């Protein structure tokens, strides 16, 4: 629930995966990505479909491994990669512009 406070400041509702989807995400992260195995795109898409049914506009990729799944194909979902956001904020804070 690390993003809740900031989301509330901007009147953004945060939706979390249910237990089944969370288990699926953990399986993708630990049993597949971290194990060096290919991720079943359809498994990930299934999880994303459940978020869309709940009315989400975007999915926050809060784990450093999840952006690796995106390289495996096209997904009809808007993603927010927290590492990308953090890297851009650091560059800006250092006084430089992000290209």
C-alpha cells in the first residue's frame, strides 16, 4: 500500500489485485522471471483483464521484474513503471532534463 497516500492526494482510486491475481503475479515474478524462464504472456494478460474489468486506467508495475514481461509482446494496457518514474525524477532533481 505504498502508493495509497500519494494517490489520495490526487484523488486517484487505487485498486489492488485480489488474492488469486496476487498469487498469479507472484508466480510470474518468482517462479518464472527470477527463475530465468519465459513468461506465459496469456497468464499475464489474464491478470490485466481482471484489472480492466474493475475499471482501471493504468497498472503500476511496482516490482522491478515486471517490466521484463512487457518486452515479450504487446499489451493493450497503460503501464506505469515505478523504476522509470524514479529514474526520471532523479535526473530532474539533479537539474537535468530527461530526453
